[in-house]
C-alpha cells in the first residue's frame, strides 16, 4: 500500500509499505481521505520522530474485522479517533481525559496518510464512530478538529451575549468562530496576519476583524464599547499572540490557550492584574470520545458548515505540496489555504 512518509515540512514522500495485518480484536480500515492538521506541520515537534506516517483526521470504510469484533462490520463508513483515553485512571475519572497517559500513548497504525490503517483493540472499543448516512467522508475529516474546539469551549463556558476575541483565523480559529456563534456569543472579533483569512472570518460571521500587526487590545476596546473581551481564544502559536491575549481580556474574563508556543518560550503573566480582576488562564489539549460525538452531531445537523472551510483537495501524489501549503498558509499560486484534504485512494 502507499503511505505519505513525513521527513520534514518540505519533504513528505509517497512510499510503499506492507498492508497491516490485524489481530482478533482489531479492525482494518481502508482510508478514503485524511486532513492535514496544523499540528502535523509543527516541525519542531514532528521532526524528532521522522521518518513517520502522520495523519489523524481520517475517514474510511471498514475493510476487515477481527474474529472477536462484534460491534462493527465490513463496509461500514467510519471516523476513527487516534488518541483514546482509558476512562478508568485518576484523571479520566475526574473528567481530565486529555491528561490521561493512555490517551497520550495510543494511536492507530501506521497513520492516517496511508491507504489502510490498523485500528488497535482499545480504539476499536471506544474510538470508532460510524459516519451518519448524510455525512460525507470530507465532512468527517472535521470531526477531530471540531471535537477539540468543542472540548475547549466547554472549559471556558461561553455565555450568551459575551464578547469573544479569537486570535488567529486559520482552521482552528474559524471553527471556534462557528461554534461560538452556535453557543450564542454576542460580538465576535477575530485577528490574523493574513488579510485573506480575515476576509473568510468576516464571511463566516465575525463582526469585526483586526490585522494582528495593529494595536489589537485598543481595537478590541474600540469595537466593544470601551471594554475588553470576555473570552479570548488564542489559535496562533506565536508568543506575541499570547501577549495580545493577556492585554485584551476583560475583568472576570478567560484566556484560552488553544495553541501552544515553541518549547522554551515562556509567557510573562501580570499576576497582580489577574489576581485583582479574577482573570483566568486556561489551556486545552485534544479531545475525548464525548467531544467527538458532539462534533459529529453538530456537523450532521448542519449547525457547523465545515464544507466551506476546505480550500484544497489533493491526490496522495501531491501530499508534500499539501504539507507545504498548510505550513505556509497558501498554495504555489498564492491562493490561501485553509483545510487541505488528501485523497488516499
């Protein structure tokens, strides 16, 4: 079978690998499509494991089932989660599923950018989700990224009418925008360094957009009647974005660190100001099965229009170009890239 083997962001090669053999408690999925995630092009994080087959936004068709598997059958259309919590450890039982050691160490094999994927027993037990009949494979690519957004917004509890500032208008930022609208947010403001992404954010409902090079905290107050934002969501992995967030949150508000900075980069938090004004700083990582189920229903019911976020669909032969456009934010012709989907078969 063919796989997309990652060496670095500019070098992803189509190589041959043996089709995986499954055990009695496992499932083999014929992958149809897989999205390229922003985390796939975090080169400082990925390159230390290279060469590796990446990909975790995969949908496909069950091709084989192990002899002990009774929940699923050949021919079913599915989305499969790559990271799965144990649901029994200290952290899972307290609701912190994404802090579970099992979640951090599980995966399917060899990765979503391959024509066939072996699904281990634990993932079969709690990580396979049949696609609704009305959901396409391409729509299913968004289940995982939307599930991460669902979990994050649950943590910060956006209330009806609140002002939400989203720093970074790539795929994550736009999914946060769409979900915040569903959750009843009032004024939604987005930022980005790319004017094309701000244009897309405006098309999707952002009331105001701000170039990240402007004085973001001042602009937020200008657009929000003199107040800062109730909830600030950081979807850009640059330290200045986090600094802007700290300066743009209102008293009693929350800063959500949905993105992360590079290793070794530290953020100076104005402890006294945050203490006096009851401001919260909240990170969020990954998702759990409950979040995936909610994401599926949001997409199925048409509450979140994910199709409008796909900018490119490419054959596997062009996967290296797909990684480059995801990393740079545009294709070779200068067209903005949002979600890039790889057709595997």
